[in-house]
């Protein structure tokens, strides 16, 4: 398994949590974009996996770039993930540790 590459992170309003968008490269499959919700002091490393959301480019039907997935905290306990409707979704959790996750496609 290859390294994780940070695309960007967004902190909730209280700065106690962060939503991290990163790409994961593997030798046997397409690159994926993954989102994890972490405590604000946690660091992402090569073992980090998306605990909320994972997508890929759906056999190149769209591009994986920093505009393909957008993260917006609506409050300290609600994260909105807006994503390209052409992406292929593998993980799409609606809640993690009492943090609600809502989704919208564009």
C-alpha cells in the first residue's frame, strides 16, 4: 500500500475536530479519495484510512482533484460532504462517534 497524500483539512468551528481529505495510492487498484474525521491533534499517517467517505474516479469517468470533494462543517457535530456525482462510492457513513455527516452531489 502506498502513502497517503493530504489534499486538505477543515476544522470544525470549535477546532476540536478535523475532517481530512486525502488520496490513497495502491498498487492493485485506482487511487482513491478518502475522508476521515479525526481529533484536532491527531496526525494522519500511512495507516490512516477513510472512516467516513471513500470514492474513486470510476474508471476515469471523472477526475480526482481537490474540487471533486468539498468538506464543510455546518456546526461542531455536522459535516457536509459535497462530491462529484460521477465518483464511485465505496464508503458513505452517515454518522461517526455522534458526528452527523450529510451529503450532496454536484
